[in-house]
């Protein structure tokens, strides 16, 4: 029998946030079990509704959304993003520097496809949001992982970045605020990365989807503000800050030394034209979202759901022997560390699978984020405080009796 195989291009491409452990979770659900999913940053199932004003505007504009738009996206949406760039003090961003996509994810894949030849390298953080590594590999490139330092609030290790730059390096990915660690990078760290890009003629890819989800006194500094003399490609969207993950509405902004990237931009234009355009109804959400009342601000202050859930999760983790966690300053995730001297975890995917089977709670193993060791896992703190606390307590009890 002739077996039809997947493309060789997909070798080395993985996205374990939705990997084999999730497949097992689906099977358990089909058997009638309820699974608490702490694996993905999907606000809606946990009662985080988008602002009514945005939904009403989309409904109002549905009759105008039946046809294709320009491949870069709807003019009013791009205009609103351009004005957002002005608010963020990112200079010289024009309408045609902005591309709308079916979520930022589509644009990340597109950005890699337009740039990379076989064997080209891109510096990607470890831990990373694994779509970045997958997108680099799918485009024929090689992801070179630079370490973020847990002892320094998960900031990128600048010396490690330097050591991994070669003559094949084309760009560097910066995820800020960070998924999965929740780190929010200082101006000094970002400026050092810009200097490396300047010295080695690298494109900076700035994944800033959590830019409005900040806690305590954390300050988000857009990379495009600092990287004015290098090519900077920034990504953002409506999925997280506006609780519209299902709308699949994201954008990509090209700023800085655009004159040095004319060929690359032509490639992006070509790829955006090939998919005709992004989801048009969702583009009608952008102007109201960016220009209207920023309801996310209610959720991230003391008394707000996200802030309080983060604190409850931190408190519960602190009570588990052998678990430590750097407090996240942004985003929706915790990336706790397991003391391997206390718990002999050799296979962290097996650990989260066994926890799922025993307790019907779904986590993601640290190695899914291209972290080199088996000593971390990620928790999404979107569930309500009592559910989070109960889940973490049960994980602690599970660890206390678990052996591999």
C-alpha cells in the first residue's frame, strides 16, 4: 500500500501547546470527563468577554464586509493602527507599512517565509512562544535559541545572544511582554538588543501581543520606538487585550530603516496578495478597539481579575515544596521551576500527560517552549482564583507521590 506522508518541510516543525497531550485531553472529554485547560491563553471560555462596543460595531459593519479588501487590509483599520503607532512614539509609520492578518500568527509565518532561504538562521528566545521556532523551520531556516536568564527576571542573556550570531543570522525575535515567562523587558535590555541588530545587520521581530497586559509598575516600551535605524517588524492584535481570540485579527508594522528592506517588503506584499486578504468582519473591530475605552485596564490593577488570579496562583505555587516561580510582570502565564533534586522528572511531557490522566487538568511542559531542561511547566492564569488554587494544590499533591 502506498503511504502518503507529510512534507519533509514539516520535519522539525512542532507546536506542542496543541500537541499530543491535548489530543489525549480531547479523548478524555469524549469519554465524558471535564478537563480544566490551563494550556492556552484563550480568554473567552473563562468568562472574559470582549467589550460590547466592539461587537456592536462589527455587527453594524457586516453588510460592508462581504467582499475582499486590499491585501494589506481595510483602510480604517490600518489608519487606526497607524495612529496607535503615533501614540506609542514609533516614528514614520505610514498606511502601507501595516499589514492585517488572520491573527498575528499568520503574519509571523508570512514574515519568515518572505525572508528566509534554506539554512538562514534566526535568533529565537528560549523559552519561546513555539510558533516562532516552527515558522522559522517551516520557511527552511534554523532557529538558534538564545537563553533568557531566570535569575535576572527572565531577561535575555545578551552574552548568549552574541555567542550565537553567525554569518547566516538574518534576524532576532524579541517577545515582550513575554510568553511564557511574563517578563517585561527594561529599556536597557531592549537597547542592547537593538545595538546587536545594528552591529550585525539583523531584522528585529518584536512580538508585542501582550503590550497592554501589565502588572504592578511594569512599563511596556515598544521596540519600534528604539529601533529607528534598523529594520523592525512588530506584531500585535486583538486576541488577548481585547479578548477576541476567535476573531483572528492581528497586524504587522514595519518601521525603522524601511529603505533597506524594499525587496523583503515586496515579498510580504506578494504573500499577502496570495491569501487575498484577512478576515474582513474582524478588521471592523480594530478602530473601535484601539480608539475606544481600554477595558483591559480594569483587569490588571489590584481588584481586577487578571491581577488577582496571578497573585492567587503565585501564592498557591509558593506553598508547593520544590516549586519556585518568578512573578510575571505581564501577559497571562506563569513558568514555574521544579526542583529536580526533589522530583526526578526526566520526561516533562510524560509528567503533564500523567497529571492530565490522573487529575483531569491540562498543563504544558517547559520543553514545549524550546526550554532545554525538563524542570519547567506553564500555567495559564485565566481561570478564577478558586479553580487555579485547587489545580495548583492538586499538582503539588500529584508531584509528592509521582515518580518516573
